[in-house]
């Protein structure tokens, strides 16, 4: 079995203790991190090497940043969305690990519909759509994961009213995801659990143990040939209950590859 965990860490310096617990408890083959919020990862390389992992990342001071942590060495690494080379933000990294392409993304939030950040979100996601179309035929096995900053359906939010004017729930954002699934990508959680309420993010204003008032922002997409190899997908809510947690919780995909 092969396991992949995706986690918006919301500052790796502040939550390296949680990363360590995840690795000790779950022993993932690949760990995809978003919002690492640091520019240079030199100090992390030795940390991960001592526990048997490699790390590659594209960082940014205080904001964004994505990393791939893996037992096997990452090959053919690409940092930055190839179809959006002018984007100044660290939101995309991909690598081939054990004959599978892993694409790790931290998509823009977009804030309010119609804002400048909303139009940046639309442009970035459009460029991302163009890119994944180009790689679909190049690799047999592809896993796309990360914080998509898209709420796809009513069962992915505890109260639609709180997000009705936000970019994450805009018709335009939702259409991107429905287009991806119509074009051959599979949303693994919804494939396994078509009607289940699922949350991966909770406001820090909530009490720590109130997990009924969340939003789903984090996903795994795979090529169709991997769907039959899926053993399970889990939302690891226990890590949201730790001291000094991220506002997201990890999601875990287990495959027979």
C-alpha cells in the first residue's frame, strides 16, 4: 500500500511538531504541504533527513509556499505553474515519485466575488486547468492534491449563507471543478462518499472541538486508472484538535500502487 497525505500547515515553523506527529503516526510515503510560509527550507532538510524523508519546496516569505516530503527522492521537479510563469506567488510544485506524478497546489482564495483577488483566482485556476490538460496524457498515474479554495457543493459547508458572496463558492470556481471531473479527473472523496458531509477547514473562532461547523477546501483528484486502486480516503480530524493547530486538517489517500 502507498499513502499520500495533503495538509495546509499554515506555517511549518509554527507547526513542525504536528508534521512530526503525522509522520510518526501515519508513516506516509508522500506528504504534500501547503502554506509553509517560509522562503528558504535549508533548516528543514536536516530535520526531514533524520526521520527518513526528503523535502523539495518552492517557498515565499510569510505567505504561500508548497512542499513535497517523501520517502523516495522526488524526480523531475517543477516549481511554479508552467502555464502561469509570471505569477509571483509560490502556489505550485510537482514531482515524480515512484512512477507517479504528484501535483501539489495552494490555489488562491479570491476573497469577495468581484474583487481584484477574485479575478486573480479566476486567472490562476484557468491557467491551472490548461496545464493539467497537457499532463493528462503524459503520465499513467497522476495525483493532484492540496488546498483548492473551492467549496463544491452544499454538503461541503455547514451553512451556505456564510460563504454565498465569497469567491470560494462562486459559480465560476465551482465550474472549474465540475469541468475537471467531466474531463476525466476523479474527486476521490465524492467518488467514495457521494452525499457525506465533509469538512477540512474550521475557523479559529470556533471552539477547538466544534467540528460540525466547517468547510471542505482540500481535495484529491486522480486520473481514472487510479480510481480502482484506491483503498481509502480519510479526513484526519484528530490533528485539528491538537494544541496550536492549523485551521485545516490533513487528508489521507491510500492506494494499491
